[in-house]
């Protein structure tokens, strides 16, 4: 009888996660975050996902990288998706247009204070912090 080996990988979800509601395009929101919060987001190559049982979809990504922190702005809805088929990066958060992921010392900001700073940006209508461990498809945030 052949012994079966199983590979278990434990990922670290050591980042803060915020959902943002904004009716603007991602480049305009990235510009506003740069202007009002001092970030320097740069457009990255879109992320491509091949999920079992779903067709391939891509998600827009902007990153701000410092020596110690990484801040990512991701469009929650797939790029170029048709209204009938709308795959989402995080389907549990379909009411949020964008996801902001913060890893590193910038996480140390007080969440309520950071949310208030985000809400002062005229293009942002709503912000909510989420615990990544509570999301079913949290693995979509590992790349």
C-alpha cells in the first residue's frame, strides 16, 4: 500500500484590510490616496486568477512600496467583466468597490483614525476594516 503525503501550507495573513466604496476608476482613487495620504501608488500588472469552476479573471492592482511597508489598492470587481458575469476578488465584499491591503509598520496606524482620514477624501463614500481570516477566499490576497 502506498503512503499518501499531504502538503499543508500555512499562510501568514499579517496585514490590515479595508473595503472602500468609491464610484471612480482605480487610477483616480489611487491619485486621491496619493494626494491626501502621501502614498505613491504605482500601477502594477493586473493580477490574473484561474479559480476552479470559474473562468479566468483579472483584477487591477496599484502598489505603494517603502523599505518597510507595502500598501496595495485592488479593484474588487474583475477588469472588463460583463454585468451578468461579475467575478469579484472577494465575493463576500461585493458592496465594496476596492480593497486596501496594508502590510508592515503602516499597519500600526490606529484603524479608526485611518478610517477617518480615508473618509475625508472626497472620492471615498464608505470605509470598513475587515479581518482577513474571516473571509472565505482570503487566499486571493496572497501573491
